């Protein structure tokens, strides 16, 4: 009885051990790397786009980033009162 139980446990452990060896390699299969577009190209017309920024205009995009950094994320200018 005890030998049968031990044999069953050993067989189950062997089966689980062999199942772990069946992992398949995860490769891109020739798909290559997808390159992102330029950040100021945007996603097109959106109701969430900041006013004063036009899609594809690098200068207005940089201006909006500077304005956000100065007024929206600078605690010294926000807490001046």
C-alpha cells in the first residue's frame, strides 16, 4: 500500500517535471521591430488635444511641452499665493 502510494507520487512528480521541459521559444518570427512615429505627429483630431497645438507641427508641440512644464507641473509657480 505504501509502495503503491510512493510510486504514484513519484510518477506524478516525474510527469510534472517533464511537462516543464516543453516550453517553446518565443521569437518574433520575422515580424521585425515596429518603429514609432515622431511624437509630435499625434493621433489626429481628438477632443482631448490641447488647444493651440496643431498635428505635425514640431514647434507648437515643443511650445506646449514648455508651457505644461512651466505652469502645470512646476510647484513653485502653482503655490506662489
